[in-house]
């Protein structure tokens, strides 16, 4: 099932036009993480949507996989200066997640939380309108642990540290709260086309 804007081949034009400033093209998929890879078994995985500290909806692995699925092919860009083109994903759009939960966004800010304690902030506007998903599959196969499996956030238009691996929840916050890397000097937003790598970029 393909819905809204998160479909197709993404940006048109030559490969050079699709690579942001300061980036270089790679053919492999580098593995970079803030810490060791956790092993999360699907039968023990769950995802929680919160408003502040209050949980408003929780899904098991089976329940989450029963939600509408969307396929997308997108270019991705890492803050460490590599870009990979035409990556193929499948998962649950954030739009469909919020619709299933019956939640109207109470604030314009969210934090993504992961099983390893990682967090990153992403504005609501960058998660909705078909711009982001909770990815469950990559290149037609279940997402491998090193790449964030069983589920990761995918926000392809921002630097890839915003696409939190091993995700287990989204939390609406009153303000744009910095996450793990943002507290350590990375940019609060992270637009690769504006080279927003570090705080003052």
C-alpha cells in the first residue's frame, strides 16, 4: 500500500544534484551507532505513543504490523558525510500511526525514543504529511539489527542521526527538546542541504 507523498523515486535529476554539499556517494550501507547494537526480539518489542509523560497508545509487534504499510524509495544522508541513493523501505507512516491512535497533535514537537536509551528530536511537521515512517523492512527484507531492526524511524530528508534506530516510542513535548546528539553539539534540526551538522551551522 502506497499513500500520500512518501512514494516513488524521490528527487529527480542527476546523481550529483541529489547529493547535498559536503557529502560523498557510497554503494554500501555504513553501520554507525552511538553504542553497541541491542538485540530486540519482535515478540518482546512494543511501541508507545506519549503526550508528555502520559502513554496514550501502545502496540505490540503483531498489532504494529497490522497497521497500513507504505513502501518508499529515498536517498539518505549521514552527518559523517556519506549519502546513499535509492534506498527502499517499508513501514508505517507517522500519519497512519497518529490516525490509528486517534491523536490530534497537542504540540509541534516530538522526541523519538529507542531501546538503547537514545533519543532525538524531530518537529511534527517533518514527521507528518507523508514525510516519515517507522520502517520495518529494508530492500524487501526485515530490518537487520545493525541498521535499527526490528524497527527504526526513517526521516530521509534530515541527517540520518534523526532516523533513530531500535525505536520504541514517540513523545510529544512542550518544547523542542534536544536528544542524545543534539545535547552533544549536533544541530537541533539537521538539514543536509544547509549543512546543519553542528550547533552553530
